[in-house]
């Protein structure tokens, strides 16, 4: 595969040629893109796709799929990232192009493990289901043909002849009008057959329009699953490209929300507030760390990093952080000189005052969930991901969560929806039906909590001594997933034509 930096002349397509490239608002992604894209666009498309798929996951467990709320909210998310979703919109070429390229970029990032492949498959299937639900009836047959699905709608005469049998065999048609019916080879309708939900005759299944989406999704899953396995085999060659390797390595773990290293709340938190804030506004991961620190007067390195950067993000100054940790460690019988020599340097380092002068950012949910799992005697990590279900249940009971609420949270945890489980905890502890945001960061939890508790206002400023003014050192901020390629020349282009070998056998 050639990711050449040399420029090639781009083809300018006319209206008819553009329509031929992307005839529909949805597709099976059978052919990889063959055009050149800049590294900057490559990166931006990947991040937008990740944002969309995370929104698909969140909405899928928060609302009934296919409901009016689900449909309207998912449509709004697709509009945000400017991807295709409706068939008859004007000037759809660019949206469909962005959708096409971004899908194949994420194949490279999400083929690396079984868990990543499973997650990617599920979100892409839900996205296809949503788009198919918006496809006009007169476009369905063309879409099936373009997707190499040999499903033909039967004539009105055939439908009338078998109407009684089809109604009797298809529970989804209860009380509905029989519209389009597709004649499909029996082997392609095994899922419906197992559930006794389809009429069979002569080796063919007669599938109503309402049930055809299950067949289409099964075909899509089969094709995409095979494609991801083939891509994984070729991944080492792709990762050898030093321009793409950093992005592909971090993309599946990336956090694409607000950068909480920008401390707009510096000095607004007093040390004597932390105990009460930990109960009212801390997410469970930080509440757990604060409780362990108060009880044991010590945290191991992983806990100090996770909790210390969170406190920095909510507004503790360097002086406050040094005072907070020193007071607590001294209560644990640590000598003050030992703290100054062994621990204060690390705290100053996390604030960008020592070493490389890097201004470290608070950990996102994805980083806490996926990196550095806690061991014996550790208290960091995500309680929803790393706690035994019974211990998690006891912890939620101590937080005064209702039995019904605990069951909802445990069901989400069982389905590996850890961030959504934390969001459900937020809604229950703040007595709101819909918090109105997708939770991706512990500091986001804190800020949104404070907005609710303060009536939508920012954190009330406390009268604390201002931090001594110092010349600001040069810092290296991490913003979204883009930091992985920030040092690369965005004018270089990726030869997408060469990618074809990595998406096919």
C-alpha cells in the first residue's frame, strides 16, 4: 500500500457522475474510496465518525430504537457531523462522500480486537437500520440491487394469492396493511425462520417490508464482519506508516469532547468544600477515590493521578493541591519532609511546573475504562467497569439509589454500557428524567451537576488566596483526538486508492 505524499490530479465529477458514485443515502460500503484526502481531512472524518457512533450507542440504550424520540435525536446527531441520512436532500454528494471515507477509516482503527470489532459492528448496524427506515419505498428495490442483494418484490397477483398465509406467518403484520413482500431464498431468512416469523414455500421465504430490515442487517453484519477480519490481517502494513499509526492507535480510545485542561474554574473551589462536593457532584469513580483517601490517608500512584487531575480540572490551584495532599498524607503518619521530597514534585509536574512542562489533562471516561486497570489495594478505575457486580450493587445502595434504579444500572453494566450506566446514576442522583447530554468525562459530570444544583449557574466563587502570578510556561495541550497528528504536515495526502488491498481478500 502506498501512502504517497506526492500530489495526484483529482478528478472533477459532474452531477451524473457524482450520483453514480453514491446513488443512495445509505450503503453496504462494498468498495473502498480511491481518491486522495489530506491528513487533516482524514483525521477530522475519523473523529466525526467516532462522535456519531458514540451518539448511536448512547441513544440506543437511552431510547427505544425506532421511537419518535430516538429518530429525531439521531437525525440531529447526523446533521451535526454532516453525514448523509435522507434520500431526497439536495447537494448530498459531499455528505455521502464523508460518510463513505469515514467508515473505511474506522475499519482500520476498530479491527484491532474482538471487542472493538463487536462494538463497531453494532453501531454501524444501528446506523444502517435508522437510514433504511427513512428510505422511500420506491427506492428500496434500487438500494437492494446496488447492494448486491437479490431480493425481488413479488407482484400484486402473487401477493394476493398468498396474502392469507403471509399474514398468518408474520406476527409483525398484526393489524397492518400488507404492502411490499419480498421473495427471498430460504437460507437468507434463517433468523426469521427460527423464530417462526415468516411464510415459506418452494424453498423461498416471503418476507413483508416490515421484516426485510432484519434480513438486510444480517447480510450487512456478515459482510462487514468478514471485511474487518481481512483488514485486521493487513493492519501491520498500514501501521508501518508513521503518519497514520498515531491516529489509528489512539482513535478507538479517543475522547472527542471538551478539553478540561483549560481551567476556567481556577480558584472557585475551597478545600473545605471537597467533602460535600464529593457526595453531591462527584462521579462514582472520583467519589470512591475521595472516600479511600479520607479513610486510608494515602492513594497509590494510579489513584493519585486520576483523582489529582480531576481536582485540578474542577478548579484547585497548585497551592491548594499541594496543601490538600500534604494534609491528608500527614494524617497517615507520613513525615512532612518525606512528602515534600517524594510527592510534591509529582503534583507540580502534573500542573506543568516541572520536567517537560506538560500541562496534563484530566482523564476521560474512555481512558479510565480502558487503561491501567486497578489491582489489589487500588481504588482508581471505573466502578462500573472494574467492580464486581455485587460490590457495585452494595455501593449503589450506600448511595441511596432505589432498587429499581440499581437494576437499571446493573443491566447497562451487563451490556458493557459503562458510561451510560454512569449517566443513569447522574439522572437518579439529580432527580432528572433526561440529563440532556452524553457523558464522556468525569469533569463533565461535575460541571453538569453544579449547573443543576446552582440553577444553571456556574460554580460560586469562593474567597481564596489567589495563586502567585508566574510566567506561564509553554504547555502541550491535548485537544480531542487531533493531538495524535498535530505535528504532521496537513498538506500531505493519503492515497486512498491503495487502501483497496487492505479491505478485500
